[in-house]
C-alpha cells in the first residue's frame, strides 16, 4: 500500500494472497495482476516480492505448488492447502475484529 | 540491466547465501518467467523492446533484496529455522547422544534376546574385540551421519551458511569437551563405554562438521559462474 506504515499492514499481504489463492490456483505474475485488479491498485510493491511470501507459505505448508508447461513456458502454480484454509479463516477473523474496532472509533460520536 | 542479468543475480545471490542449487534455479526460473510476462505486458502497452526490458526490471524490484528476502522466507517457514539456536546448536548433539545410547540399548536388548550376555564371560578375546569395533564403528558413523544430516537440513530449511557454521561449532565443542570413550577389552577388563567430559580431543568430531561445511560451500561455489559479480 503506497506510503503506509508497514507495521500497520502486518499480515495484510498474507490475508490477500491466501484469499486469492483460495479461489483458484495461480502463478506469481498472475497473482500479482489479480492483487492489482481486485485492490484497484491500492497495493504497490516490487512484483518480485510476491515470491518470498509464496515460498514462505510453501515451507509452512499453507500452499502447495506444481510445475506446468504451457506454450513452452514453465509455470509454478500455487494452490491453498487445508492448513492454508485454516490460517486464512484465522486471519480473516482477526481482520474482521480490526475492521469492527476501527469502524466503532469512526462512528458518529467521534466524527 | 537486462532481464537475464536480473535473473542471474537472483540465482547467484541465493547460492552465495548458502541455499541449495535446485532452489536457486527454481527461484531464478520463476523470476525469468515473471520478467518475461512483464516485458510482454510492456510491449502491449506500446513500449520499445529496450524500454520494455527496463520496465520489467524496474517493476520486478531489486534482485539482491529479493534473494535476501527469499532466504529469510525459507528460514522463517519452518520450526527449525525459527528456532535456529535450538535446531543448530542443541538438537544435533542431543541427537548424537540419543542415537548412540539408543544403539547401545538396542544392542543390549538384542543380545539379551539371543542369550549372548549369559555367556559373555566365556567370550573369546576376538569376539570382545569385534564388539568393541562394532561400538566404535557405530559411534564414528553417527559422528559422520548426524552433522551431515543437520548441515543438509540447515541448507534446506534454515536458509544458509549461518546455520551450518553453528552446527559445526556445536560439534567442535562436543569434540573437545564431551565424548564417549570406548575402551578396548584387555586381559584384566572386558572393555567399557564411558560418557562425559574428557581431556582428549575427538579428531573425527572436529573434522567431520568442518569438512561438511566446506563441501557444501564448495558445491555451491561450483555452481557459481567464474566471472565476478557486477556491482550496480
């Protein structure tokens, strides 16, 4: 997210990537474009930085990958595992709690 | 900087950080695919081939920084990597001790089951020597297998040389201060295994971890191209 405090965004990239991978399997470039499309460009980052996150998820068993060759080009497709779905549900619950809390602060009496 | 340089920089940086060659190649391949997609995207937007390469490299981000973050991702993605002091320093030596004691207990149970211990007083000297050699071989085998296994694991899961060096350090301390001594049988005593602190240094416990680190380092060095790294 452009110009934002990184600690404030702790866990947000993981939430977004896991959510998108829960819909369908994707390779790195495809995933970056999907993030840019669905967030309407709210996130800005070096596109290569998606790979450390994906590799971390893979090492943690949250996603699995398979290699596929399409039109002479090899791609690594990542998909969410059962463990990843569980982590996504946990992150989603925490995110909802944050949103509820922030919305409460911005309700009428503080406006 | 052309795309191929960016890809090669990722691969070389990962090898220099001590990650396995297959992981470095896979990461470089992913980077190359991504850069190619970015380049095609730029051409569709109307950029020249030269401009599209520059666009792709810029959008992809800094290769050295990316490699460092990949190494960190490998490390933090596993319990071993997150607890590197425990997994590199304490666990290898504990594994060695547990495996050797386990081997002795297994041999004792097997010998008991076969009824060997009931007649051990009547063992010939050559039989006693054979048992002594077997114990020595198991111990030396473990002194080789355990550090090699943990160094391999460190490269795969702990993301680099630091883990390997800590493992080597742990075994060096073990080799200097903490050893099993297996005494050969003689006319007056049947031979023994003692465990604790000793003043004599176990050469194999010192050399194997160092040799293992050196071999892994050398294997990675062979994968690196000979020309020096270009500094941007």
